[in-house]
C-alpha cells in the first residue's frame, strides 16, 4: 500500500504561483485593476465549474433545476445556477453519512489523499463536518498570510493564538498562516480552558509575543486580568490584534480594544468552510475581498434576488479554489453590505471590492412589530455602557 505523504500531495511551487501568499500577494494580485481581477475570476470560475459538474451533489441539483452545461459560458452566467444553503449540506450528510455526497470524498479516499476534518460551530444544530484536502487547507493558510502582511505583520514576529486547536477552525487557521506562510512563530496557548488567563499573559511577556489573533470578548477579558495583575500591556509592544469585530458600526468595540491593548485592531471576516474572504488593511476603510479566490454576491433575505452594491443582504459566496467540496453560490446567511465596488482605489492602493463589518446572521433575525431586529445589534448598547462587562443575553 502506498502512503499518501502530505508533502507530495501538492505542487507547492505551482500553488504559490497561482495563489501568491503574504508579501507576494501584496505586491501583485492585490494591486490588480478591475479588468485583471475579473479575468482571473472568469478563468477560475469556469475551471471550478467543470470540477463541480463531476460532483454527484451538484450534478443532480443542477439537472433538477434545468441547468444546461453549455449555457454557462462565463461568470456572468453565475446567477443561472441555483443557490445552496446549509440545509442542503445537512440533507446530503443525512442521506450519505457520515460526510455527505457534496464533498466528493469518502473515508476510503484517505488512502490516496490526506484529509483534514473540521466542523461548523454547531450554533444552529449539530456541528457539520467539512473536509479539506491539502490544497484547500494550505490555501486557507495563504489567505491568512495575505491579511497579516497587509495589516503589518513581518517575519520574525510572534503571534499568540488563544483559541484551541480543535474541530473549530480559528486556531488552526492562524497557526497555519503563521507557520507555513508568514515566517511568524505561532504560540498556540488555546482558550482559557486550556491555558488559564493569567498564564496566557505570563507566556506573552516571557516569550516576546507581539501579535494576537482571537475574539474580542476574550481579548478584553485578558486586558482586564492584566490590569488586575498590575501588568502594563504597553510593555508587550504589540504590533496589532487580528480579530472579528462583528457589527461594530460605530467603532466602539474597536476603540475599547485599542484603548486596552495600546495597539491597532483589525477586523476580518471568515467562516470555517471558506476561510478568510475579507480583511481590513491599515486604512480601516472596509474589508477587502480576496477576489482571486471568491465571487461575492449579496441576496435579498426574503426573495434571494441579487442586490446592487450598497444594499444589505445575505452573503452568497462562490469559492474559486475549493474542490472538496465545491462551494458554488453558497448562501451563508451572513448579513453584509458591499461598501466599495472596486472602481475607487483604496488608500492602500488596491482596487478590490470591499464589504462593511459583518452585520449579523439573517437566520437569527426576528421581527418585532414589523421591524427586522438582529440580536447582534445589541452589542453597541452593551459595550458603550461602562457598567457592563461586554457579555450579554438577548431575550425576545
């Protein structure tokens, strides 16, 4: 029996040419004009479409919707394809356990290609398994390296990652980005359950940590513990914090974090299936979309009609690199808004489209007296009040 060694499973030189990481991205693809960006998107869309036609899940779904293969000639025809949602993947898993039909892989395929298993967080049900071959796994690391470079990280830095390396993706994502693609030493302390908060801070001061990646709530808690212990976080000389601010539209959460940590805080947007489609540069003027890896649409929450830039709706994503599983017109039900169509160059020099902060989950939305209310909209009211800890519970 042949063992599928990981390092032989990818042509790494080709991978770097196709999907430049870190500084290479910042000095090339990130500066492409709109015409170049759309040419890359169109070519990759047609390539991934050919792959998806061989996937039983998509093949059946598209045939059921009357999609003709020859009718899809460019990315402009994308809207003729039906959307998919999490329920479709759950049904696939139910009828073809344990991983579903949509990944295009079964457990036995692990004998020919290395397979990594991650899962959703289970916020709307049982966690769903998501499969990664080395290609998908390494490209997620490349995504992180791009964001980190443009946010100011450099080889030789040390990043603390207070997120456990579990079936959830955040800790793994930054570990991979740092170690494989950035020249940054990852310090994988895990969550507070793995490494108590006081010890987290001891490690940071003793080991020279100057970058952090994690969620705002825990990082603010760490800052509070540091204050209680008489530790001056300015002594760390932190370059920046990479985090996920959510609907921080007035900037109050960012301001609180920057005041506590004495460093810049950059917002990012990601999911376990697709990695990091969007990130802030140092201009903090919207989150840049990685358009050589994704096509982003915004759909009306009620009708699924595609909305023009500037309108709020569900994020519908097409991955231009994912083979296992293909993700084509995947309605994530994350509520977003495109704030720049890419025609205006950002102050950092990029023409990529940009999105606003993540605004919430549309499937969490409730109607109160005819008004759409998102529970995450409560964050501002809570964090702006000095009497609170930032923790909250929404009861409707």
